[in-house]
C-alpha cells in the first residue's frame, strides 16, 4: 500500500477530485496549507501599503491506495492539476505499513 500526498493549487481541487473519482478512488483527505518553492512569494497592496506574501495558499490531498492504483492516480492528478505555470505543486509517494478501519476492524487493503 502507498500514500500519495499531492500539494496543488486550490482552484484545481475539484478537477483533481473528479479525476480520481473517475478511476475509482473515492476517499481522500484534504487540508488547506501554505508554502512556497520556486514560485516564492509575491507583493500585494493592502490599504495603500505594500507587503510581501511569503507563503502561498495551497491544498494538500492525501489518499491511501493499493500498489496497483498508484500510477493511474499519479497520472490523473498530473492531468487535472497541471496549468503549465510555476507553482502547480508536487506529488509525494510513501509506503504504508498498516491501515485499520476503526468502525469494522478491517485491516490493510480491505480497510482502504
């Protein structure tokens, strides 16, 4: 089993969720996050004063998958989240040793 964490632009969330749903992935966790990479920050004007926004709003999607679902999920996220501009985000894939569904006690792939 694998965990995919994808950090994307907030306005792409619905497209990514629908792309994952189309390939049979229905459960995911979404967190509003802030960060920066190569995109860095930008300057904004507020009540006549300029200030630097160091951290940009992003959305982090987390989903636990079987090994067979990982590549299709990565492809779906890339296609749905890509704008072609800096700041499109990143995808991280890590191994998951165990999953337990609290309600039923099911474990691992049955619990996904």
